[in-house]
């Protein structure tokens, strides 16, 4: 076998495993936790494998799972294997010749929103995920969890980040409906149909998925959705600022129409998403200092935390859209 590390993502490690030397079979994808010490609540391969498997028969596009191995004697950590989906992975730019027209880019944006709405409409009890999480108290528990993650990986004193955490904890909104939450839904965590702009071949990176308030996913999507004339923050892609992509207001309108959810409290969810992103970046910085990022370039990550905190505060003060 030939094993190649995919240079994308800053958490779980993803490899392409290709039969070599005339061996039969197609390439597959292998996922395992990062090397080195990991936080107790993160990088659970069995959970990630379980949610992808359960969503297989639903309208949500996911790869077909092939095998879960929990025996750490094999690779030194639990891992799972899934089919390799052929699709276009857009990170920093759309390749020339694909979605060159604004109308095609509009369809990509709408396709992302529709897939997220489909995910949040899944009957999680019916697909065997009734015990996948604890929806009651989800938002308050999320604020506590990411506050603890931040404290566990604190790189320096950051009083503004501490203040944002406290403010979020004091203003938790009431959840309207429970559903499967992806936890990090965005353009570059999806594979696009290479032949049909607007088609989504697969949603990837389910390591933070659980049951909870679906609007948490919308808040996080907004973090990754800069509009025309805006600078990207925290190093995310600016692809959605290209002509044709829906604005965040249009994203919210389409999502609300598809799901029937009230987005009156969306500002809080966006503020929380920036806080969560800041805590994730702090974790990356800590793992990088410990030498556990397996060839990833993390230069400049520590400088991204401050802008995330400011955007989170601004969302709470001034509005998300």
C-alpha cells in the first residue's frame, strides 16, 4: 500500500491509502487522531464513524464507511476507513473553468445551505442516533466545554476572550429544535460535484458532530462566509466574497425558509462561533508548540485569536448579518 497524508485540516489526520504493486482495489480514505497528546473530549473515531454510517441512507451526502478499528495495537490509535469520494475540494480559490459565472457560484452557495438544512431535518431517532448526544442544555454545555478547552490550552492571558466566554454564558438563548449538528460546517469541509456547480458530493470532517441546537451550525457557517468588500478573518477562505455567492442575509433567509426556524437570536450563535473558533485555534497553537501537528504550517495562528474575539464581541453588540 502507498499511504499519503492529505495536507488539509488541523485536527484529525486524513490519509489516502492506495493499493500498490498491482494489488486489487480502489484507493480509500483513512482517518485517525492527531499524534501526541489529545484532549479527552476530542478526536473520537468511533463517534465520527457512527454518524457518517447513520447518515448514509439520508439525503445528506456522506462517504460510505468501510471499517472501524478500535484496536490501538494496529496503528497506535483508533481509526476508520471510508470510500474515497471523487469531488472538488475548494479551499482558497475556485479553479479556473469551474463556476466562472456568478449564477454557478450562487448555486454552490445555495447547495451548501440546502445540505445543511437537510442535515438539520434528519430524524435522528429514526437513523439510530437517539443517544448520540444530550440535546437538553446543549448550548450552555457548549459554552462550558469550549471555555474548558480554552483554559486547557491557554497560550497566554487573554482577558477579552475570558470576557466573551462569560458574556455568552450569561445570555444563552432558548433552543427551538434539536437535530444532528455537524460542528464545523463550511465550504472547505465539503466536496463539490466537479461536473455540476451546486451539487455537493460529500460532507466531511464530522469529528465535532453531536445532537443539539442546529443554529450553532449556522453561526459557524457565518464565520466562514465573508461577503464582497470584507477581509477574511482568522485565515478562512474568501471564496464566498466572489460575485454570485449569496450574502449572509440571503443564506439566513434560505435556511429559515427550508427549516422553518426563527433566526431572531442568530447574533448570539455567531458570537459563540467566533469564541469556539478562537478556542480551536488556541488548541492548534498548543499542539504545535508540543510538536504534535504532523507537518502542518501553524505560523501566525496565535495572531488570529484576537480578531476572532473582536468579531465575536461585535456580533453580540452590532448584529450577525
